[in-house]
C-alpha cells in the first residue's frame, strides 16, 4: 500500500477523515433492509434514516478523534452454516460472523474514506469488488503463453490460504 497523502500532517489527515451525515447515509442506502441484525438486535430498517446517519457520523468522528471503540461495537455472533454435503463432519460447516449493523455501517464508511487516501496494489484481489478470479486466470494464461512463445520456462507457485481467515473477526 502506498500512501498518496504521506506529505499531510496528522491534522490534515483528520480533516480528510471527517465523517459527514451525507456520507454515512449514502452508505446506509446501499445496505439491504433485510440484513441480519447482530448481537445487539438492532435492525437496519430502524437506523436507515438521516437522523440515525447524523448520530452514527458523530460517533464515528469521536472514535477517530479519541481512538476509543465502544465494546458493543466489538461484539459479534458466530453461527455455523452447513455447506450442503451429506457428510456431517466438522469440515462440512463454515462459520459466519455477524456484527452489529452499526459496526457494518461504520466499517463501510471507513473503507470508503481509506480508499480515497491510499493506492492499493493493482495485483491485490482479495476483499475488493473486482472480478479477481477472472483477472488472475488471465494473468496466469498470459504468463504461460509468453513462456511458450519465447520457448522459456515458467514457474508458477500457488498458495492455499483456504483456512487463513477462519479465526479473524
């Protein structure tokens, strides 16, 4: 990750990260009303309005200024979803962690702001709204075609990180 704004002082960065009601509400509009509530049982339809967006913006600005995150925003519930096979061993289940809809709004808001001030590596595919698998297949295909056309060897290394994120909230 390369920081575009490394020449800014901390004061300038906090100005760049100021959260507005309009920004929070625009993010809330993209979250479906029927999304599952977290452990706090707050429903998206209960907070999807400009007044709640203003309150969430104030809370998020305070979190940015103080660095303090309330414990309620750190809580989540994890449930196991069966993947549909007839085998009921532990590997047939995958965990899904559901946090508060407030935390989801806050996370998405921070994501929008952070992406404005950093450049992500163009080869990064995880956690992005891009057709990563398709792009990676084309990259591998290009490497192999170049190798064959130039009569050179190619070495591809694949790393399986299937379970790498199972314990991260």
